C-alpha cells in the first residue's frame, strides 16, 4: 500500500494559494492543545472513524490531509482510510514537528508530554519493575520485562503500538469537555468547528 505524502511547506503553499484544505491532526487532544497547525482539526487516532469521516465529506474530490507529531500516526490514519476504500488521503511528512521546525505558523498552548515519550517512560518503568521483582521476589517477574520487550519489537516491526493506543485513552491525555471561562469553543477545535468533527 502506497501512502501519499506532502511536505509542510507544500501544504502551506497550497493554503496561501487559496486552495481549501481539510487537515486532521490525529494526536491526542492534550498534544493538540500544546501545539498545532492553525487550521487543523483534532481527531485522535484511536477515535478516528475513517468510514464515517470519508463518507461525510462535502468535497470528496479534494484530498483529505492528516498530520501527527512526526508522521507515524499520520501514516496509520492513512492506512485506516485505505482499509475502508478511501485513498484520497495525504500524510504530512514529519508531522507537526517538521511544520514547526520549518518556521510555519502554529498555535501554542499548555505544555504536555508527547505520547511517544509517555510510551518510553511507561515501558522503561515496567521493565525496571519486572527486573527488580525478578531479582528480589521471584524469577517469574522477569516475564514482565520480556513481555514489554516483545511488545516493543512488535511495535517496531508493525509500526503500531498497543501501549500508545492505551495511553491515548488515559484521562491526562484528554481535555475537559466544557470550555473554560472566556472560551467559546472546545480547546481541541477551531472556533468554526464543532464536535463530532473535532475532538
């Protein structure tokens, strides 16, 4: 399966030419709140319903663009669309990191720990705990470290991460449902967008 890609600069140039762009950021709401492309809508990967989103588009002839932190989750989102028969989807190369590094406009908000860092922290902690318990309590606990190691190998080979998907559902990776005082819309949505199309 070939996934179409576009560089951040190319996408930005399209917006400057007046071409209407539909861009979905498939990171968690908390990651989106920290930094995002101004015209992106947030639809986290674990909640992405590719069939519904593709079927509800006003202009199915125009490409649908996806972006994440560095490109990996964007690729997975594209694969979800391909799986339901929708191939007019394009992944932004390098994700939001590359967009920001190119000096293109972004919206900054409250700082957050990226999902990739959370996975590294959780995996390292579980391996450490399993190794310590294996040495101090019972050798059977070494199985925990082996299980996490096998999971990381699987994630590397398949480019999918079960731990990442699980962590994405955790409360600290979500944002409050009701807007804070003074805000007219959810922090995960641009002012002219409403749920369920972003969030």
